[in-house]
């Protein structure tokens, strides 16, 4: 068996494989594979491993050649997250700029009926996305899902009210 950073940490802390597997919420078989150098923990599990060890990434990994690949994977992962966040911010900024341009180009009634429902729906989608991210971090996010659902459903309710309920209140559709 190759003594890698996970094995060294477990020996240093005096943990059995089952204890460390329970701490990391993985199976003993998975932990044994990692210790044998067959695969690596995912980024979330690796972050938890750093937290429970009380060490920095470099202290934990040491100077092993295979662990350099893990450091590179972490750097790529963090870079991809930053890139995805930038893309989302740019798209939302572009959408808001477009909405403001359309508000200036059309009258208020047109904006309220065409652009505002789309903007409200996008806010709902954004809240649902943030709620999903918070759920992954195990934070309480129920209110984000409720609020996001309300924002997402409000244009539909608005159009149902405007196009179905209001005409029937004034006598229904007129036969031709």
C-alpha cells in the first residue's frame, strides 16, 4: 500500500479507516481506494479533509508527485467557478441594460406588459439558483426557494388575471 497524504493524516490523528470514513461521509472501501492511490476525494470532501486535519493544503499534501495533480485539479476547479460566476454576472448585467434601454424606447405600458414579467421571472430563477447553491453548502435556504417560486410564478398569475379573469368580469369574450 502506498502511503499517501490521507493515510499519513489518519495515522497521525490515530483514526481507523472507519472513523475517518464516517467523518468524511464516505464508505470505508472508497477511503481505502484513496489511500491506495486509486482516485482522489472530490473537492468538497477534500475541503472537509483540510478542515478536520487543521492543516493547510501544502502541509496536508506534502511533496508527493501524484498530489501535484490534485493541486492542479483544485486550481482548475476554482478557476472554472470564477469564470462561471463572471459569465452569469455579465449576462445579468446585459439583460438589465437591455431592459432599461427598452423602457426608454417604449412607453410604460409596453414595458409593464412585456419586459417587467421577464425581469421578474429572471429574478425568480436567480433566487432559485442561489437557493440551490445554499442547499449544497447545507445552509437553510427554504425561504429562497419560496421567494424564487413566487417571483417565477407572478408573471403567469398576472397574465392569467389580465387575460382571463378581467375579460370575464366585463361579460366574457364577445362572440363574433
